[in-house]
């Protein structure tokens, strides 16, 4: 590993001070110590009582003080690494590792919060949630997983586009076939009733917890009742107060328009409550069309298209695992051995086993 000739334009490679810092920051014990601090800091974030955001009670005061101790440790870690590795100029400098950007963000926000007392910058406390993510920098396997996710972004976007097209197609079919069917209820009167102040409603039998069908295929109302929707009487759908009806999922999963149709399709492919949606479609229309429509969505979207995403991720992870093991193994061998710094003719610092020269 090669570091800058003169870190921060101040610390020469030949000074004992910088040699010590290089040895400390590259020691495995130092990395394990920082990892323990990250875990303890994460536990502290869990213990914080977020109902008392102004720290009015002693409990939060003590937790907040412990957070300050961890903050100083993280600041010290960043300072040691910047002096040892250089800041950004050299190819192996601190900020040339993209994972260190997260560490630096945590340090900067903590410094700003301490500098201004945290009163006018309480929103910066939200960025404390990034502190547990710093543990990713300590595990090569997790880094490899994150890199594989990033590498799969392109194929995933293509899969998302294809899935969106299928969503829109099924949503259009649903709107064309089932528009208004989720409001078909067994009406108690043959016409809407005026409640006064020009307020009209068409009362339905609330004891029947099922939708009805205007045709002979689905559920049929009792004698003397009429199956219909407010739209049949030129009334607004809101007169039925769908937001209070559990049967139709409070008016969220319907095929009233393309947008709600996409939401309904999305819920169905998660297989969460899709059977009840199918029952409603069976009761309110042609049973065979409702079954074919819902089962077709489950097979094509839930079983097939969602597995495409898993296949893309699996392929990316497999490719990443084929590329990285040699580099990870090489790094582990170097860090586990006794590292030392010595000067080359070009003035850069090299680390390696005694007697082994790194190019």
C-alpha cells in the first residue's frame, strides 16, 4: 500500500510520528476497536428517549454525554487516518476511499452540532442514523455486497421498466373491466334518499358484508333489494363513504382510475390480501373473469417478474464474488503480518512484510 510523500503538505514520510500513525491505523486491533465503538454507539442510539428531544431528564442527559465521548473517538480516528494516509491528493489518500466519505460526514455533522450547541441544528441529529452504517467499512464481505447492488442498478432499472409496463397493462384491464364494481352493494331502496340540504345517499344493507353483482354470475341480493352503485344514480362515490368500509380496504385498492389500479396490482403481487380482492371481483362480476385476472397477476408478476429481480441480484453478487476474493485475501495477509514503513527512492511510503517489496 502506497501513501503520500508528504501528508497534508506537513507530515513527511520519514518522521517517526507519521510512521507510528501508519502502523496504528493499519493495525487490525485498531479496526476492531473502532468496530466496538460503532456497536456501542448504535446501542446508545437505541437507548435514547426520543420523546424527550430537549434532554429535560437525567436519563437522556447521560446518554447524550456518552454520545459525545463516541464522537470524540470518531473524530480522533478520522484525524489519525488523514495524517497517516493524506487527505485527498494521493491515489490512496483518505477520501479516495468512497467508504470514508460516510465516516467524514458523521464527523463533520458532529462537529457542527457541538460548535453550535445543538440548539439551532437539531435536525443534524437525524444524521446520527448513519453511524451504524460505518460498520460496513469494517467488513469486506458487506462492501462486496453493496458494490454488487450498485453494479446491478442498470439491469434492475430495466427489470423495473418491464415490470412497470406490466403493471400499467393489468391496471388498464382492471379499470376497463371492474370500474365501479367495488361499490356495488345491495341497496335498500329503489332510488336515492334526500337527507336534507340537497344531500342524497343511496342506503345499502350493512348486514351483508359482500359486494353484489348486477348480472347472474356473482352474488345476488335478497328479494326487494337492488344491486347498484352511486354512479348508477349520478351520485358521487363519496356518498357511500368508502373510507369507512373495511370490505373494500377503505377505498384504497380499487380500479377507479389508473393510479389506484396500479396500487391494487402492487398489493396483489405482494400476496397480501389478494384473495379478498379476488373474492370481491368474483362477487361483483363474472366469477371466471375475476379468477383469471387475479391468478394471472399472481403467476406473471408475483411468481415470475419478482424472481427476475432476485436473479439479477444473484448474478451481480456471483460476479462480485468472483472478482474480489484475491484482493481481499491479499489485503488480509498484509494486515495480519507485521507492517512497517520504509522509504523508496521516489519518496513514497510502502507497507509490507519485512523483506518483501511491494511495487
